[in-house]
C-alpha cells in the first residue's frame, strides 16, 4: 500500500546561488518534500518504526541541503531527494521543491522554484 508523507515549508538559510552576493550574504530558502512511501506495515501496526519519521526526514533534508555549496536550486533539490532515497528504504520516490523568495530578478515575485522527482530504481 502506497501513501504520501509531506514536509511543506521547511525554511533554511544558506549561501547557495550563482551570484557572488548570494554566496556572500546568504538567503532564505523554502523546501517542500513529498515522499511516496510504502505504508502497508504502518497502517497495520500504527508504529512510527514502520513508516518514515518526518522528523528524521527534516534532519536528512537539512543535512543534504547544507552538505555543499550549490549554484543552482535544481542541483540542490536533486541532492536532497537523492539523500532521502538513500536514507529511507520505504520511500519509493521523493519530490523536492526548493523555493527562492529573494531571487535576484528584476521583478516583484513571490519566489522562483525548482522541483525534482527522483524515484527508486526497480530491480529487474
């Protein structure tokens, strides 16, 4: 049985970006994570050990987000998604959106964003 675990609106401050000012001063990013998870055992047992602990998802995502410097939010989102898949065997796919509210564009915007979906490879 498949289910979805979501972490929406994770706010992180980091020095990612193409422009020198972004790397020097840093900025706020907002990360949304949507995981397709095998929940069959969790539905029967009602135990957190049988699903994906979203507190642990936050910790893994935050660590991956800060793991290295990223010029592009696309690369950052892919790195976070890959780290989540590597850490949680029950996750079938991870969709990670990185939003950049203070993107250096000459317009009034809410944010720019990049979304990456990474799926676990199937055997055979």
